[in-house]
């Protein structure tokens, strides 16, 4: 007999009803097989089937969803079977569970259908209703969000290649692009490969991101993070290039138009004459620059727009540039007369000059052409009128638009005499400004005519090689530089650079007629002068008062005491005349009277030459030679070989004691 404890806790009404059914069956008795009567299994009624078996959706991207159903009775539990892609049903819940739902998690894509059974237990097994099917659900698991695609930081070709890593469950990919600060736009879908290249992209910053999809458009990941690439294409050709056709200036402006694209700098290049390759002139952000041309020739220019990606195609102008640099103004020319009214003109070469033009003017009148297009450094032109002729030279480089200014002029005073011309200039050479090149002091012979300083070699110095008729621009005290007023010599008399110009003033004797004729000596305003030029080519002078008419003396310049400065020897011209030695400052250093050391020191007896060994005395009659020795202080102290000096009578006529010729004897 079965006993029931009053302490059994009834969990649910359904369980309680099932339990009573089982007890009633057992109480009715069982056969030897344990079955309560014949056909006992057929006597256990299964529960009614479930109703409203349902899934939450027809698709799932996660594989996680809940299957639900309803039932009006109280079966002990439910069994659930699953079919994938039309295959056989298999239990996914076989043990009885009284819940009217089942949380399902699938790990594979597929088409899933479910059957739900209501079941009760029996002593001999579980008795279940027929299965009720759910609708189908398609599971397509959403891929993970892709990481940012790999892409270059910059592209200089307009092409960008991107690639990304594969994502689980992804069967294809979508790609979006954003330009600069614009919006995202889908540019490619259904990409099954893991890379993509985009070409012919314009300048800008491009961002790319990728979305992974699992067969269906509704099973796609979010778009991943982006990668950025700056596209910097080579700039376009500049719009224009403006170059003049010709110029005589060294500095020329060249300009060009703007280029399309991103431009950081413009590259200006040129080709000179027949050079094999272009050379860089400038790399600049400007669109106009001044370019220096150091050489004459034909220049071919081009300009290119550039950025960090390189330079675009070159823009060429519509013309080449011919540069012919102007020569420097020529030096003061040298003039000489020829017979039959012909004047010879010569001048040193001017740098870059290919030919020269010569102009002349008469007596300060208008300039007129004398000779044009002279390729050599000298020429001849004819004159037919007396007067002072000024001549100047212009240097040209290949074309008449590339000529210098006319240089300083020099003058020639000429008079016709039987068809021949006489020249009135005295020329004294010396490096007066200390530049290492010889200059010439062209001294007018006639008072009031033009004197000048001109280069003998080297280049013309504009503020030094000048001409004047009365006073020099820097020295107003000397009002006339002509040979009528001064005898001119050159030497080194002070510490200024170069040589100095020695001017020995002439004296003029004027007879005043009254009851008694009285001779009066008139000296120049500045008696004697040493003229110097400093390093800035400014002229100055120092006056010294030694009373000597240069017309009565032969002048020799040289360094007697080897102190670096020249002394001045004034050698009397007539036989027996007194001679003098002056210091470099013009002071009297030694008087050489006739007979001093047994020698007649006059120029009539001896030609003298100053050397390192002493003064060489050459007899003007016999050509025999003696040496006058000099003390360390520059005093003449000894002459080993002498002639008996010549006395003169009261009228100055020579009277020889032993040899009327005054020859040197032992």
C-alpha cells in the first residue's frame, strides 16, 4: 500500500495534476510486465500540442534569440528540436523544461527551423504531443568592425593604394571615402579582395574606411576607423613666362603667371648660348624676380611650378633673351698728328667692347661723329681747320643699343702749316693714383688750353682721369697748368700712393721802360708745387719756394740716399753753370758749383744718371764715363775720375787750363 506524506511541497498545479494521474494509474493495478492493464501505453494520453510557436525575427546577426510558445494545459514540460538548412531535426532541449521559451545561441550561419513538443512523463517514458514548427530564421553573424585600412601618408602621383585585414564572417566589404572636410560617401561595394587602388585623384586629403558584410546587406559591421592620405600632385605648367627680347643691362626683370595645383615654389632655369643643360637661376615663391646676367649671350629661359612632390612641365617664353652688357666707358684717347691734316687716335681696350665710335668737336663746339664702328683700337680722321680739337670714344658691344657713355675727352691744339699739323701737348708719365697702371699728364703747351690726366694702360677712373683748362677741380690755387707756366716731371716725393707730379714754375723777366730800363722778374702765383693724389683720387699740393727757372736747368729725378723718396737734381744747362740738389720736399740739399770735386756739373759737359751705385757721369763730347759717389745722407762726396774743370771768363766763355775739350783724364 502506498503511503503519502503530508509534507510534499506541490511546486505547480500542472505538476500536481500529473502526479495524481500517475498515482491513480498505479492504484488500479499492473500486470506482470509492470503495465497497469492491457495496452497501458495507449491508455496514457499525451498533452495537447503547444500553440503560437514563434521566433522574434526572420533574421539574426548575432545568433542569439529566444524561441517562445504558448499552451492552455499544464504539461510537465517541453522538448525542442532544431533543423539547420533543411536537415534533420535534432534535440536542442530534450529534458523536460516547464518554461514556455528557450534562449538559443547558434555559432554558425544558416536557415534554422524549430519544433516544440508538450510532454508528460510516464513510468515507462515520456509521452509528448506532436511537434509544432516555428517559422524559419536566417542567421548571418555580423563581422567584427574592420580596423583602419593601411594607406600612405602622402601621394605625389594622384594614386592611393589601400589594404586591410580580413574579418571573421565577412564575405565582402564596402569602402567609404571623405575628401578634406566633406561628408563620407560610399565609393565601392561588394569588394571581395582585401585591397583597392584609386587613381587620378585631385589634390586634397583623402580619408578611407571599410565596412565588413556577411553575405547579406543587413549583416554588416560598422565602418571602422579611417586612414588619411594627402594627395599632392605635381603642379601644372605656369600660365606664362615674360622675358624681354634684348637688354644691355646686367639686371633684368623676368615674370611668369600662376600655375594650377599646389605650388610651394617656382624654379627658374636658363640656358646660355649652346650649353648642354639648363642651370638653376632661382627657386622662389614669387612670380617676378630681378636676374643678374654676368655674361653677354643668348639666354633661353624656362619656369616650372614645384611642390614637395616635384616640378611640373616647364613653361617656355615666346622668345629668347639677347644680353649685350654695356662696356665700361673707354679711357681718355691719345692723339697724334700726321701729315696732310690727319689725326691719329688710339685708346686702350674696353672690357666687353666689340667696336668703338669716335666723336670730335672744334673749339668747344658741338660734338660730331668722326669715325664709327671701329673694330681695332686706333683710327685716323682728317681735319682742315686750325683750333683745339676734343676727341672722345664710345665702346659698344655688338649692337648700337649696348654702348657705353662717351668717355672723357682729350684735346689737341693744331695749326695748319703747309698742309702739316703741329701738336701742342707735353706728356709726363707716372702712376699718379697708385693703382698699378701708368697714367699720363697731358700738359697744354699754351696758356688757357686743355690739360688732362689720362690712363696709359688699365681702366678709366672717372673721378681721376679728367681734363681742365684753368684750375684743376681740387686745386684752385694753380690757375694755369700749361708749359708756359710750369715744367712738369714725375717722381715719388711723399707717402701718398703712386707718383707725384712736380711742377717747377717759370719766371718771366719784364723790362719796365722809363729813363732807366729796369728788369723785373715775375714768378708764378704758386712758385713750385708737388701735386699728390690720395687713395680717394683727391688732388692736393705742397708749395716750395726754391728760386730756379726750369728753362735754365735740366731736371733729373732719383733716390740718392735710398730712403724711398726721390731727390731733384737741377743741372745748369750752360757750361760752367751752377747745379743744385733738392730734397724730396724741394729744399736745397747741395750746391754743385763749377769745379766742385774737380768737375763741371753742367748739362753741357755731362749727362747724368742716378743709379744704386751713384751718379753716372757721361761726357757729352767723349762719352767717357765716371761715377760720383754718394754719402748715406745723399751728398755727392767723391769723383775718382775727373777732368780739369773749365774756367770761364767774365763773359762766361770757357778757358781751359790744360784741355780745351774738358775731357776726362787720369
